[in-house]
C-alpha cells in the first residue's frame, strides 16, 4: 500500500497543493513527472 499525505509540489506555474491519496494493494500505478516520462518522479 502507498499512502501520500499533504504533498505539495511546484513545476513552474503548475502546483499540487496538499494532495492526499492512498493506493491499495494490487493496483497498477504510474507516476508521471513534468516531462511525462515517469523516469524519475520527485515527491517532497
């Protein structure tokens, strides 16, 4: 299980503010960065 709480991230003019989510077991999930490659996500 992956739990994220109060995540804030800025990408130039774009911003995620106080993002919270939980990903349960058995769920296939991908994280996309600003270049949409998913190669090196940055959290925190």
